[in-house]
């Protein structure tokens, strides 16, 4: 028997090895343990995974199963020895017959199908760009040969092509400058999507504050700086802590802005600061409102209505691999991400199948009820303490002239916000949630009830005590209070991350080893972000520079939290998918956070009289334009939503009626077919009878004629007879 490998064996070996990254050794596939080949079972799953990952592989020549990866050609050198040509790459491959065949198949496609087909090819980005340019060039040549376009059509074609190129360039640019992309991959690979959801939410809030700062700086701060008077107050450095003193007479606070129309020169354009201030703040809040609304709707659709469309199934996770990832560190990171995601899917399936007995359900219900009663009582006690402290704060400040006395209220509030959520986190030792997601949801609700209640009491204190105390510029005082709260919250969060979590790691690893490393508390950290963002939204009207301050704090907190996460925390003991967490975070940010802010500002603008000696609205008896605009826009959006609901209902009814009409027509058609069958069968039977009768008559006539001829012949032969 001939044991030499045949030409077909060499081709199959080349075909299998050419799509495997060159640095893989020992038989580990791209999925690590999941993709490892067994020596006794050499079947390779990579070709199947590529076919599943590329839906165009069966319709576009040049896909991985048709030579697109360019396996080396194996031939015979004339001496019985097999040789192998070097693999083609880049422009050389596009000039090969396979490349020309791929280009020829892409030219007749529509623009959308062509982009999808090119995007799904397992090539590098540069090669995909070159392929797209070659196809567009060839298509333009063919178009010129087929017909001569008119001037208008040429302009439209060039504009469309330019638009697609600019769109693709901007998309690539935004993707390249996307913050912390590599860090997110590391966090996801080590801690899973649950912890990653916190950092995603932080980056999302950072973008919000960047937008707010750009808007306020462009339309409010820059115009005011052009006419700003000189600040004669002395800067001591204590202003960074208290927010008062030198900062009171700067663009940082409401009271510094003019109420006059800004005009440079006699013939220069005028700029109404009153309208600019109110419309800039109003436009920013309305933008936040609709951004949150649409984001919440998109996440809700992706994660609740159509989760199977946007999620990745187990089969897709296991059998799909991005063959454009060739760097070893990137492949290892991809393996970690896939492994963690598979564990999350399997863990969620396992947890959903857990069934508890009636006794276990009763014990869990009792523990949950007790935890909710205790947490509600603690929150009410904290709110009462903050209320009495805020009510007596003005008297306390009047008796203590020390500049640091203004930090008492923010200090107490920050202590409550730091200690009570940690106390809530200890309830997990009693409640024992089967689904980690349910534990996070319960902690979020308890913490949001505490923090929003405290903010509500502080708003009551600002609008009913500070605003009515007869101060010269109560808007600036409220802005200073919010600045101190925000600064104190940032300091406490920073100290907790750098010191508290570090000490907890030391205690758990050196002194009380049974504790071990702690897990990242998603609910507590997310509520810190929501609490700070709520203060920023309230304070933007009184302190337009608050979005800039929050932008800096979020940027710092990301790196602090990331370093603390890698050093002081362990991955979650129960892996679980957090695809629906972002929806819940945005929901809490929308309600009660943003809705409460809009109500507070509406009350401020509608009921309270602006200060007579400061600010752009000094002396105005009422100012309710912002509230009116918000109500009108909300009403219009509500009407649009109701109209869409009616249209959806009508379309649904139309679909049902069309289905009924089709069923009615089908029934009629079936009845007609039955009638025709019966009529045909009856006529066939009648025709059969007629043919039988005519046939018998013809037979009889034939017999009679034969008898007659026989008789005549007999008579002729024998006349006597």
C-alpha cells in the first residue's frame, strides 16, 4: 500500500493550517481549551466556525471555504516532489484569479450588500479598504462603458460616494478615539460584564458632561468673559474647598452674569444674556431628557423585547472566531472574554433552573421582608437627621464665623452616603439571592431611595430657607452649597477607593484570611455616580461650571476605580450576564433623578423671585419660559408617541384583517375546487355511460351486419334453403 501523502492530503492540510494564526503552538485553537485539537481526533472546527461567522462565505467567491485565505498552492515539480508556493497577500492577492473572481462578484451588488460582504471578509482593515476602492473603481469603469451619465446624476453619485467615505472615516475616527477601549476589554475578560457595566455607565456620564460643558462654555461663559469686570477679591486657596470668597465673583456662579445685552462697538451684533442663559440651560436639560429617553428605549428593545437578535448564543460564542485578530496578547484577551462570557451564559441558565421548596421560599421571603423593613427605617432616620441639621444650619453658620463651618452639612451628608450603603451591602449575608442580578436590583432601589430622599430634603432647605432668608444673592449661595456637596462626595469616594478598599484587602489577605478579597459592589458605586450627576443637573443653573468639575472628577475616578479593582477585588463568585443592567441604570438616572431635577428647577423658576442685585434675571417678578417650553415639548412628544401607538394598533388590525381575508379567499378557493372536482367526476361518469351505450350499439350493428352478410351468402350458394 502506498503510504505517501497524496496531493489532496497536502491541499487539505494547507487549507486547514492557513486559517490558523501563525503563533499557535501545540494544538491550541483560537479558543484555548475550547478550541484545542485532540491527537486522536484531528477534526478541525475552525472551518465550520468561519462559515458560521461569515454569512457571505457561500455566496461570495473568495470566502474562507473557497480560497479567500489563499492557501498555498501545492503542485508537482516533475520529479514526484510536492512543492508549495508562498501565500499571496495584499495587492498581489487581488490580482490573482480568486481575487478577480471576488471583485467581479461584488460589483453587481447593491451598496449595502457590498459593504456587508466586504466587512465580513476575514482580511485586515487596510485590505478591506483597498478591496472597496478597487471594486468602486471597477464599477465606475463599467458604468462609464455602459452609459454616459448626465451631469446631475454624476453629481449625485459623487455626493453619495463622498458621504459614504466621510461617514466611514468619521466612524473609524470615533472608534479609534473611543476612551479606554483596551481597558474595557481587560475588565470584561477578568471580571465579566457585570463589573464592566459600571465603567460603561461612568463613560456614558462623562460624555454627557462633556456635552454640557461645551454648550455652557460656548454660549454662556465665553460671552460673559468678554465683558467681565476685574475681580478685586483676594485669592487664599481656601476657595477650592469652600467654593466661596474669590470664586463668588467669577463666571463660576449665577450671580456674576450680567442682565444686559452684550454689544461690542456701535455697529456690533447684540447678545441677550438673559435669553442665552435660560435657553442654553433649558436646551441642555431637554437634550438630556430625550437622550435618556431614547437610550432607555434602545436598551430596553435590545435587552428585553428582542434579546435574541442582539445577544450572543452559546453556539455563536463557541464556534465563532475573529480571524483578523493575530497579535498574541490580543488573542489571549479575546480568549478570556469568550471564556468569561460562556461562563456567564451557563451560570444564568443554571440559576434559572433552580427550584426552591416551599419552606425555602418562606425563609427567603421572611429574610427579604426583614431586610426591607430595616433598610427603610435606616433611610428614614438618616433623612430626619439631615432635615434637622439643614434646618439649623443657618443658625449654626451665624454663630460660627470660621470659614470651615460651611463644610459641616456636606460632611455629614457624605458620611451617610458612605456608611449606609455599606450597611445595606451586608444584607446579602442574610438574604442569599439565587440570582445576583436580583441582589443588585434590591441594593440599587434601597440606595436610590436613600440618596434621592436626602437630595429632596436639601432642595427643600435651599428653596424654602436659603432662598427666603433675604440674602443678597441666594442663587450663588445655593451654587456654593452644591459645589461643596459635590466636592465632599468626590473626596470621600477617593478616600474610600484608595484607603478603605486597600485596608480591606490587607485585612482579608493577611489577618483574617477567611474573608479573602471582596467583590466589587456594583450597586453602591453606580448610585454614587447617579447621586453626583443629580447634583450636577440641579446645580448647572446656579453654577454653570459644575459640568466641567464633574467631567474632571469622573475622569479621575475612572483610573482610581480601575486601579483599585485590579488590586483589591476578586471576580464575582457567581458569573452572570449584565446585559440588562445598563437599562436599569439609565432608568434610575431618568426617574427619579432627571425628572426630580426638572421639577425642582420648574419650582425655582416659577415660584421664587430672582435676586434683585445679581444674576441675569435680577428684578424679574416671574420667569416661567423654561417650564412652559418643557411642558410644550413633553406634550408634543406625548402626542407623537400616542399617534405612533394608534398607527401601530391600526397596522396590527390591518394585518389581522388581511389574514382573515386570505383565509376567507382560501376557503372559497377550496370550495370552488371541490365543486369543480365533483362536476368533473359527474361529467366523466356520464361520458363513460354514453360511450358504453354507443359502443354496445356499434357491436350489435356489427354483429347484425355480419349475420346479414352470412345469410345472403348462404342463400346465394343454396337457393332452396
